[in-house]
C-alpha cells in the first residue's frame, strides 16, 4: 500500500513539475515572440516586403531573446520556430494518401526542433555558451535536412553571409547582453566587421537561356490522364523558345512525367529539336539497379544525362537502417525503393561554358557548389508544398549559396516562379575598401 502510494505521489509530483515548468504562460509567450522575430524575415520576403533596417532590427532582437532564455523557453522557441519555418514538409502527406497525418507531421517537426533548442540551453546558462551551441546547430542537418541556416536572417541586409560574419554578429549580440554601461558600445565593432565589403561582379552567360515555368498541381503530375497534356506543353515551350533564338531552355524537375530512357521515340524527337536549341529537361531514369531522378541534356543531337546526387530525406530516400527503411517504404510508399544517386555532381558544357546541374533539394546543399562553379542550372518541382512558404525559403537559400560561392543560378520550377538567382551585390564597406586600395596605390 505504501509503495503504491509512493509511486502515485512520485508520478503526480513529476507531472506537476513538468506542467509548472514547461507549460508556464509567460515562458510560452516569450518563446513565441522570439520565434516570431526569428521568422519575420521569411514571411516579409514571402509577401514581397524588404526593408533592410527592419530585417536587421528584428534579427538582432530575436537573437538577443534567444540567447537570454533558459532550456524551458528554448524548447518552446524551437517548437514554434520549427513549425514556422518547416510546417510545409507535412503537406506532402496528402499525395501519399495520408492527409490526415498532416497535424501529427507538423507536431513532430515542432518537437524535433524543440528538442534541439532545448539541448542548446541545457548545457550552461551562459549566453556565450548558448550562442556557440546555436552557431554549431547551423551545421547539424537532421536526417540530412539542412535548411535551418542562421545566415538566412541577414540575406536582405548589409551583412556578409559567411559563417565568420555570422559568428561576429552573434558575438556582438552576446557582448551587448553581458556587458554593462559604456562597454556595450564595443558591440558595434563586431557588427561593423561583419558588414559586406566589395564583391566581384556576378557571372552572366554569354548566351540566352529560357527558363520554362509550369503550374501543374502535384495531384495531376503523375496521373496518366494528364501525361499527354504535360508532354505536349513541353514541346510547345521548346518551339516557342526556338522562335526567340535562345541558345537553351531549362525545364523544371520531372517536366516529362515518365521514365524517359524507356521512350526512344521521345528521345529522338528531342534530339532533332536540339539542333535548334539546347534542352535541359527533368525526367526519371529506369535502370536495372533501380530508379534515378535525372536531368537530360540534348544539344546538337547529342544526349547527356546527369543523375541526382543528394536525395530529399523521406521524399526520395529513408534515412534509417534497412529494416526500418523497408517498413516505412512498405507502409507509406507502396513498397517502392529509395532512389539511386550519382557519385558526384555533373557539369554540362554549352559553348565551352560549364554549367553545374542541380535538381531541387540538392541545389541548397554545399556539396553541389564544390569548386565554386560560375553557373548552375537548377530544376525544381515545388508543387509538393504549394501553397506555402517553401518556395520563398528555397529562393532565399539559393541566394545564400549563390552569394557565398559567387555562382549565378538559372532556376526553373513547377509550382513557383522560375528565375535567375544572382549573388547579393557589394555592401557598405565597398566604398571604404576602394578608397583604401586607391590610397595604397598612390602611396
């Protein structure tokens, strides 16, 4: 009797402690406000509102509040921020027949990032330690998903987008929090050295490329009733591009909803048209060993194929051990296997110019920018997640990597606008750097 009472008392005490410590209204409100500040840049961009002073103010205030919270507040901040940034991941459940699981998916995303943020606050209460851990969190990619990048906070600001600049910004925030009086002024030095300086001019192709765009709903993408209409639309786009005298046309990911290598008649048609225009087009490839997500490039009657290097976690591959992977593939994907991958990124040559190939998710992975390619042709199918903020977040990530590697990205998409993504321009320190260079030359 005493033992049963003791267990009940322990359970009720534990439950009361959790409720009191983690379901505190004040803590939850502060965490929500912090997540709101750290997500503002994304939603402002989504609604086409950009004002760098506002972006900077919200980002710095959000980081200050982030580094000031304890582990309880950080759990809720991560929970809200994870949902604000990545709720759209769960929308894809609809197309697998599991739309009713969307709320659970969103909840799981929030809990995942809540746990990661909780860890960052559990080690030590020092803002310096927490800032260091959150800086390191940007290098952690749960299941290979690396879209939580703090540098995105400053994509539309005068700050440099390197990790070094991010470290200086975080250090400046912590300095301001931990110092008192006049010493706080020195935090401005951290921000000053993090400003963008002179950048090289962006690379521009010496020929014209047409970026095809489509708005095909994902529910129709692989429906055989719509297949012929999609194929006809592709050939119509090619003929229109030929009339503009463009050198090449880039289509979205899986623009042709079929295993193209199993359709020699379509390949022959495209080869014939390629004498008039280069054609980058997405389709699947069926091989003996499995299926690839591919880009087919037709030029002057010659066909070259590049397979995807990095797969979308859970969308194209299951990042778990074989037994769990097979169970998930059986339950969610009707027994389908993971896509296969190429060993390394591929470049296509057009008029002697190398264009790095990237398919959707992999265009936001640093591995695809190895060697700092001058040009990249990227293709996406964002209909999986629209309408949502996913295309906006993807566009910001493309701009981030374009800026870091000085790469010009020609991005063709289905379900969101196609566009050329250039690196960000020179920043406020450019004039000072130019003046110093002139003075040194004169000296």
